[in-house]
């Protein structure tokens, strides 16, 4: 093998190019280590009868009918077919023999069924142009790359289970990868056409059955009484139709709802924390729980006086089993108010809460909406939004009981919400707006672009990915981020105050 050797695997929604597999730089398909690992063709079965009308290799379903996805139909990946036609060619170049091999793949009668396709119909290709891209690089820094375009998150696609998570190649000589795919595996709106004009402040969680759930508030506008908490689950078929699960009814009065936060502690009910009240200076904390993954919810319960619950971002369970609820306060009037952080702790799984003191800020940094990060040496870190143009941090060495004074970190902040998560490999990941204040609006700046940052120590950060960059009136705001059990990172965020976008990222491709 030589530098630049690669495999390209692509599934198209067009019958003109239903499937393509090529091996470049290898002697032959048989000689490559993927020979025993790769499925070599894919058959599509239709949701409704369709027939291919174009020339080229047809894509046949299990019932023998062909597909015409160029007409906007829906297809389903249901089988891995086994067939290959190989050819060899030898040529001399600069005094040494080089072998190259191409493999063309077409449908065949031998097949290996995939496990558990939904409702017996296969796995969805969501729209024309969906594709799988698979590449093996000759670089040890980039040994294996997989992306699924137009599908549900790749962990729901059968290829994710068929293919090894990482493949290392033994190289005769070191090489550098020439191309690198995007880490973004999927991007979609949870509710493409909501029945209300504004949506904001999403939250995200992985459920025990490995499906996803999200919540946000929606209505005619922030702080209006008709704003309610919306909730949706994501299954293999996509996002369910959102439903209202909480409102601000309090006796004869109705208040707006704010900032839902989903929390799924292991072995415990799903929790949905949210706020109710006329403004962030006067709201109170509420919680509802579900024992069936959000299909049904218990009665709303008000949190104890002085306990607001997580203000925007998810709680974290420490190594000692403590629930840390990242909280903050806004006190004063709309024109003159003060921000500060507090940590709320529970050592009995939420039955009671202890509210910590205000976290000191000798430099006058005003912060709200912290995220909790954990470090391998036992330290816990908060990263928070501020008014001062940069994100802030605070540290704890005693399971969140006490915290160091606030200090700025080296990422900008335009006075906008962020969220962060500790990855399984120990890196810290944050989703934030990489912008600061405008000269004409001290204390505020544009909520674009929306970026992903990484840190190895929680102190030194680097901007590694841009999720959104096009200027829009209300920007891209209030992200939520989690890492699911399959290692993928899921992000939701407000898109121009009208819809909630969901993005799936492979963190292995972030540096």
C-alpha cells in the first residue's frame, strides 16, 4: 500500500448510481483487510411501489420491484448484498511496478439480512441525495472515517453496527491524509413547521432505550403567558410530533414558562425541570417526572423555596453520587440587575436540595447559566455566560461544596448562553458563539457564528468547528450538548428564534 490509498463507499438515492465501491491504490479487493469486513452492495426496499425509469444499474427491492428515487420517493436500506467484480491492471511508473484495483458492485442473489429493521421495512433514506461515505486513509492519525448524509443520526443506521469503530492500517511508510470529511454527520430541524412563531432554550437527553428526547419553550414570544414547554422523542423513524407537557398555570393565573432542562439519572425517572414566572428575576423552579421515557408525565411539583433547579444546562452526577444542579440568580430591576452563580446539590437523588453560597467574583464578572465539567483528577469545573465579553470559569475540589472565585477563560462571549460536556476520552467540549460585544452595544453582541470548542484542561480552549455562520436577525443561540452511549455528540440550539435544530457530530474528527 502507498500513501493516499483509500476506500470509497457511497449509497445514492438515485437509480443511476445506486451503489459504488472503489479501492484505490491496493493490488486488489481481495488483498485489502476490509475484504472480510465490508458489506459490498446494498439493496433498497420501497415503502411504496416504484420502478426505475433511468438507465444504469437498477436498485431492486426484496420483492423484485425497482426504485425510482429521483421522483422524490422514499427508500429503505434493508439488506447487505454480496457480489463483486474485480479487475486488475499493472503498469510501470518511475521504475517500479504499481498495482491498482477497482471493484464495481452490482446486486446479487446472495445476501446477509440486517438485524431488526423498523417494522420489517428497512432503514430509512430520508431524502434523495442521502449517502454513506467511508474512507480508509493511509495516515495513522486518520485511520477510519465514516459519515452518513441525510440519514437519521448514524448510530441508528445499520452500517454503524456493521463497521468497526476504528480501523488501524499497518503502513510501509508514514503518510499524511489528503482529505478530511466534516465531523457533522446529520443536521435537521426537530419541528420544521411549528404552530407558534417563537421557539427557544432547548434541552437534550439520551433515554435508557438509547433514543433521544428534547424539550424547549414555544409560543407567541418569550415572557408571554401562552409560552409552554414542548417535548419530542426521536426514534428510528425520526422526531415525533412535539407535544405540550407543561404550562404556567397557577390557580386562576397563567404565567410564561422558561428554560426546560431534561435530566435522566441512571435507574431513576426522567426529570424535566423548568421555570414559571413573569421574569427571570421573579420566576420559581418546577419539575415533572416520567417513568416511561416521556410518554406520560406526573403532576407538576414546585421546588422548595430558594431552589430554582438547573437554570439552563443539565445537572451532572459526580463520582460520589451527588447531583449537581448548575444554577444562577438575576436580582434587581429590568434596568439595573445583578447576576451571580450558585450551585444546588442533592445527596439523596433529588429528594432534598442544599443551595450553596454565591460564588465569589472579585473581578466583578457577572455570570449566569453555568455548565458542569468533570476532570479525571476529581476536580469539577463550571463554565458560564457573562456580561463581560468572555466566558467565565470556577473550580471545586470538594464535590461541589465550595468554588473558586470566577475568572475569565480564553473564549469570547456576546452575552449569550452556552453549554458544555466532558467527553468519554477526557476532553472538554463547549458549544458557544465565537463573538463578543458590538462597539455600539456594550454588553451585547451578535449570536453568530455558532461554534464548537475543545480543551484538554478546561483552561486553554481552541475553536475547532463552526456549526452556523450566516448572519440572521436573532442568531443561533442557547445550545444544549450531550454525548450519547455510542460516542457521538448531539447538539440542539435555537435557529433564529423560530425553530430548534439538531446536529450530530463525530468527536473523533475534532482536533
